[in-house]
C-alpha cells in the first residue's frame, strides 16, 4: 500500500510539529501530504536524519521500480505501474516490442531484421507506431561472432538492446562493446549471480533475473539490491500461456497489493520461446500487452502482424481519462500562402485529422488553427466553455496567424455558429464566416468560397 501523508508526518522532525517553513510549506503536515503524492522531494526538509530519510525514500519509492534501457531519444523506460487493471487508472509505460536476432543467423538474415525494425513504422493519429528494441542472442558458441553481431547492431541502429547469453564472460564482453548504450543483460540466475555482480558492480547495468518459478526470483533480487544493483527485470520462465498469465499476475499483485519489494520490478515476456510460428507469437504478445511485461520479445514479425499489435499497445496504454489530442497551434495544409483560407477547430485528434483530411481533399491550401479544448470535440468543447468566442479570440491573436495572411477572414465550424457574435466582439478586425456543419462538406465548400472571394 502507498504511504499516506499521515504516516509521513509522524516521521518528520518533532513528530511533524517543527513547522519551520524552510521546505516552502506552511506546516510539516502540508509538506507530508505533498510528499506522499510525489509532489515534492525529501531533500526539501533540511532537518531529516539520514536514517529517517533512507527509510522514507524506501517507503515512498514506487511499488514497481523504474528501469531504463538504452540511451538518448530512443531510451525505453519501463516499470512504475500503479494499477492491476487498466480501467482503474491507467497503465504508464508502453512495453518495448523487441525483435530477436541470433548470432547463428546469416548476415543476410541479420541485415533483413535490422532493416525491418528500422523501416516498419506506421503513422497513426499523429504518432509513429514501431517496434523499438533488439534482443541479441548468443547461440553459436563463437564469442567473436556474437561480438561482431553486437557491433553491427550498435553501429547500425540507436535502439535499446538486450544482450542474451548463458556464458557470463561472453555477456560481460558484449556489454563492454555497447556499455554507453545501457544494454539489458540476460540473465542472472542462481548459478551465475555472484559472477555477474562482480562483473558489473563498478558500473551497474540493468539486468534480467531468471528463475524457474516466481519464488526462485525473490532471493536473487534481494541479493542484487544488497549489492547496489537496483535496475532489475524479472523473467519467471513460462512454458505456455496459462503459466505466463499466472506468474505475471502474481508478480504484479504482490508488488501493488502487498507492496512486496523483492518482486517490485518490471517483467519481460518471451513469446518467441513459447510458440514457434509468427501468428501464435503475436497472439501471445497481445496477451502480454495486457498482462504485463515491460518488454515483449518476438522472433520475427511482418507489417500485417506487427501493426495490430502496436495499435493494441497504443489503445491499452492510452490514459482512459484523457482523450487523444494534438498540439494547439496553426497547422499548414497543402502549403498555404498569405491569401489562403483560415479555419479553426478543436484539438481532439479525431476532429483534427478528419478536418485536415477534408481540406486536403478540397485541393485548397489552407491554414488550420487548432484550439486546445483538452481533447474535446467542437460541440463538447463549446458546451464545456473551452471553444467559445472568449477563448478563441485570445488564441487567434497569440497564434501568429495574423502575420501569415493578408486578409482577416476566419471560418468557424457550422455547429457552433452561435459563437459568431462573441468572436466578432473578440476579433473586431476579422470577418467571421460560418462554415459547414459537417467536415465532409469542406471538400466542396472551400473551392466555392475561394472562387467567390476572387470574383
């Protein structure tokens, strides 16, 4: 269970009655309440004894610790989940979809997989959906061959990598090749844990702990934590879907419901080892998207198997409390100029893409002003007071559109024609034109309007 503010305040100086205000809050109780919700750092209190600070840091840590794999813009962060079921609140970090490459594959096969993960990208409602991790497996028995594979992948991509080897010496050697990329090492077991700790303790690296059961993972994570290695991923080996669901659920519930720290880490799933054919692997991966690995490893995929999986991942990891939205700004559609029409709509993603698509269909280059309505559609935004003359007027003035066009004509959606009067007051220099009620009418409306203006 998460630590409450009332529990925190008892551990503060003088039992929470010091009230020195040096933390920036009027009372210790106010500081404790903010601390419990993650809104302030412990360091803000200058009087916490070291032992109490360490105790609070442990108690306030997320029940599933964060792990970052890779570096730079493509780094993958997993963990820090807060709920068992997505509808309770939201899932936070989308799982990485990994493509497995073995050093027993031919150069042509390896090149094809690298090309595939770089090129199979899908535009989707303003986003780019793609697989984003490479898992490199040592199977050949030839250390030099595996190292060559690691070098090729690291030189050819900037994606996070999982290094997989049963030979600890090979694993640590490969780590030296791409240590600056913060690879994930697979796997720590009860037989090699001492050797791996000795090899990485000087510069800790994220590791996967593998056990034949959930119970076998517990002493391993405890030993790693005692050695100062905090970024841990769990692999309870599953032979089939039933075992996978059972173990993933048990780990998630132990971390969130019982706050059991030895299992408070993200997990990894291997459809590639449970099923052989591509379709079964993708079906298992779809199950794993829901329950609950932070990384899902496939031996192969194509555009028709990968896209549905990526769309499902997006849907599951989209906050159900927040509509999908686009950025508030002025968008260019078909390279407009200073004579092009100016339209306005809300920033609900679906509304934006429908309107932009219809403008493209009209073949009339236009400026599309998108007003932030917190992801609401035009009518809903108007009803909520977020798409009104009073709010649109200031937005138009600060958007910079006045410097992009010579005319002063603004086309508003026909469904909110009633805001025309408000807008005329807010924008006295602009002519407010009521456009079509439905976006589907824009394609025919804009050419006629422009023709009328020219005449």
